[in-house]
C-alpha cells in the first residue's frame, strides 16, 4: 500500500531528471534525491533497493557473452556428456580464479 501511494511521487521525481547525465552524475542525482527525501518523510526510501539494483546492472551484454562463449572451452567433443550443473560450476570456478589472478592455460 505504501509503494502504491509513493509511486506517483517517484514518477514526478523521474520527470525532473536532467537529460544527458553522465553515469556518475545519475548516481549523484539519486543519492541527493534520496537524502532530500529522507529529510521530509522518506517515501522514496521504499524504492531504494530497486534503484540500486537497476543502476548496478552493466549497460551491455559483453561480460555475460564472454562467460557464455568460454563454455566452448569446457564443453568439447570429449566432454560432451557433462551435466548442465557441472558446466555451470566449472564456468563459475574458472571465472572466479581468473578474477583472483590465477592463469590456467
């Protein structure tokens, strides 16, 4: 019920966003908007988790495409009977170790 009544206020705030903001400016705008809203009652605070999730998403699909295409190194002619779960676990482990600086060639 609270979100239903706060939603028109959120839409009104979104209409006031200046066009052409850079990525870091959008984050600053949201931060200042949430801060100002919390001082007058905080109805926008209900949307804070959704906004944080939305703004944290990458703009393109390149990272996920990279992970997807790397599974061709795991699933080969000799390893074509691996289960989906095993392939997923191997892919996650591979990318985790790459982020940690390990090199498996």
